[in-house]
C-alpha cells in the first residue's frame, strides 16, 4: 500500500486532481466513490523528488503544472500526456513557485523562493518580471476576475496584480505574515503564518485583528459564524468564533492541504494521506484515504527508468481519525 500526498488540488466535475509532492506522479480521486487512480507521470522529471510541482492549472483543453522544484513549466493534454515542457532558470533556488494562474494566455507564477513574479506568454514563451516585491514571497493566491491578491509569507504586505494591465499595487494589512486568504461576502480572511492573530479586512470597514493561539495555517475557511484554521503543525489547528472565542482544538492532525475548490466545497489532506471533502450545500463531510493497493504501474515506471526497489514515501505515524472531522460535521 502506498500513501499519496499533495499540497494542491484541482477540482473538475466529480474528480479531484493532484500532483504528488513526493514524486513525478499525477493522481486523482473520485469525489463520489473515493476511488484513487494514477493519471500519469511527468516524463521529463526525476521519478522520486519532493515538491516537483506547486499544483495544476486548467488551461483551454490542457493542464499546466506550476514548477516548484521542477526545472520546467510542463503542459499536459487532458489525457495527461506531455505536450510541451518549457525550461526555466535552473539557477533559481527551490521551491521556485507554489502558486500561479492563467489569464488571457499569460501564465502568472508567484514566487516562493525564485526572484520576482513571472508572466510567461503561453503562445510565444516570452517572459516578463512584474513589480518590485523585495524579499516577499508567496504560498497561495486569491483570484478575483482579472485581479490576483497575494498575501506575503514574509511580511504584512498584500499585493494586487492586475493581470490585464500587468500593474502591481501593494497594501499593508494587519501586523502578521500570511499563508493564504479567502473572501466571504465583502470580507477577506487571512491564514496566519506562525502568527497569533486572525486578520479580517474589509475595504470599507478596515482591519480587524482577533487574538488567537499561535497558528501556522495552510488555509482559512469561514463556516457559519466560525472560522476554521487547518494547520501543518500538530496541536495548532483550530475552529474559532468570529468574536474570537476558541470553539475547538484539534491536536492530532497536521494538514498539508486546505483549499476552497468552489463556493461551498472544501478539500483538506493531512500528512497521513486522509482527504476530507466538506460540502456545505448538503452538509456532508466525507473522509477518504489517498492510498494505492496496486503499485504495479509505479514499479513498471521505475523499472523502465532503471531505478531500484520501490519506495515512494517514508512510514509516518498513523493519526487518529478525526476530531477535526467531528467538529466540522457539527458546525
């Protein structure tokens, strides 16, 4: 049995698509059945390498892989066959990019360790570096029509990229550093990066900061009158009321993925490869294991590459299922 881990997810109809954060493997999960399938391998990259890609983007009838530790921007067709691979700067530190999007045939890559925000035209491969961002870097982004909001992991700066005009504006929001943000009605909620405030920003009303226990959240969800902060640190995930009172603690699980995939649907994954799908429209919360029992296709791929004995992931502690799930189900 192999556990499959990922830090980003792309939702298409009833299927979740993942790029493994431990190999060049692309895999999927059916939302209805929980069935896990191997979609393919990225042939231009090493078989076993951590954090090759920062996720997938849907582009026309293709997929684009965001290069993290990869040396390439890889384009796949809908059958996950490689169409092209654009080589990027090999000298860049890694992981280069953990977030990106496409607008009007321009691929925007938001730097994690690489230098600057990159705009690559998908038709002619011309590159442009946007704005002056100093030492700021990013883990995620929020797309709003033709604009992107980028919360900095380094400071309280939030960058607003106009993808039509390629202009860059900067705001200072609160006093924290941030991994992610989400918008609910006219309010923006920020996931703290090792901070002790939940920051809420409204254009008209300004900034509200709610003191919380220290938290390194990989996402932020507003569910009813409470906010959920899934953390990648054991003991830091929490559910709090918007008045600041702690509603629940969840000390067992560490989350590597926490993403809003549509208005009322959320996907989380912990470091034991358990995937949670939260559907607020019908009130359901489902947990599936992202595991493969049949590893023959991976073993054949390794044999073709002349690699040794198959081992995709290190053994990790089996976490109890799931205080976090029970709390969310009762929200």
